[in-house]
């Protein structure tokens, strides 16, 4: 091929600290991240005022916090 190394790391981005664990695993394997395919995002349906607080927290964690 092209001498490319690939590392697939499935992770639940709603869990705090997962982004750091991904970074540590990648750099620990001697890899540099040149391209990141971020295929994460969740939502819910229904009225916001009736939404479960834990679900809202998970949505914010995955869609916002884990990306920063």
C-alpha cells in the first residue's frame, strides 16, 4: 500500500476522559493523527421540556464537550 498506519479505536464519547484515552492510545502506539474522521453525534426526539436530564447531558457531552 502506501506505508499508512491505521488505528481504529471505538469509543463512547459520552464518557468523560475518552478523548484523552484515544490520544494516549494513539501516541502510545507511535502514531500521529493526520486525519480524524469524527462520526459522532446523537439526538433525541420529543419536547425538550420532557427530555430526560441524563439524555440531555449525553447529547451535550458527545456533540460538544468531547470535540473540544
